């Protein structure tokens, strides 16, 4: 694809008019029109602006032999993914500190602290965070993306699993619902918190595997 063809495709994918794109780039509509009609090419400043606005690699824009699939700006989305990754890892590592503090408080006062419900919740959230990290690592290592339908389907399955798990746990622990089957499920989930890595990875896939141009 030529530069002009790529620009038309990128602009159309965002649903922008030439005037809207020109406003975002700080150029005139006629300049954008000339680019799309292959009458001229952007200078270094314009190319950098296009790369930033569409979140694609500048070299990809000019390389006519490159794959027609947009190449994302590696630095931009890697920076974002690394921030999320580090935060999720820190969350995973720091959660046990709060759990230990709650355990010591209970041992000394024979009652859980006021934030006991949060400690119980963090047992599962930390593994969800670790699963999200795993999805991010795959994303960053292979620069992968997925379509909207696939991400919605996977994300929906993860949310349904989490909703059912939460409902069962709440029914057994707080609503005092007597059911041997539900009690066994809760016991299994408590003993195998690591299973929540799976819905965490699914949610990470659904959120972080967006194509650079959206869909």
C-alpha cells in the first residue's frame, strides 16, 4: 500500500473527515487532501504527528513494501503495557503483607480487623492480577492483537466465571445458604486461589490485545 492509501484507510478507520484529521495534526485540510491524493508527502514533523495520532510506526507509513496491517508504535504501547505490568506485579507481591497483618491482628484480638473482607477479596484479586500479567507478557513479547469479537467473547466468559464464583462465595459465607455442593465449590476455590489466574489472563487478553487502530 502507498502512503496515501494507508492514510485514507487509517482516517476512515477512525471515522474522521479530512478537516478533523487536519485539526488534530495542526495542518490545513488541503494539506491532508494533498497527502491522500499522493500530490505530496508530509515532512518530518507531519510524519511524526501522523504516527502519534494513529499510533502507528512512522517507517511503516512510508514503506510501500510493508504489510498492509498497521504496525503499532512499539514504544508507546510498550510503555503503557509495562506500567500496567509493573503495577499488577506489585499488587500481587504486596497483597500477602495485608493478609499477614490481618492474621496477626486476629491472633492477638481473636477477631478479624475491619478490613477483613478486603483481605478475603485480595486472595483472589492477586491471582487475577498475575493472570493479567501473563497476558501482557505475551502481548509485549509477540506484539499480538485480536479482533473485537474474540476479545468480547473471552472477556465475557471470564466475567461470567468471576460473577458466578462471587455469587457462590457470598451465598455460602454471608447469606448462610446451606448447600453441600456450594460449600464444596467454595472450599475448592479457597484452597486453589491460583485458578483465578485463568480469568485474569482472559481479562488481560480482552483489554490489552486491542489492535493499534481499534476495531
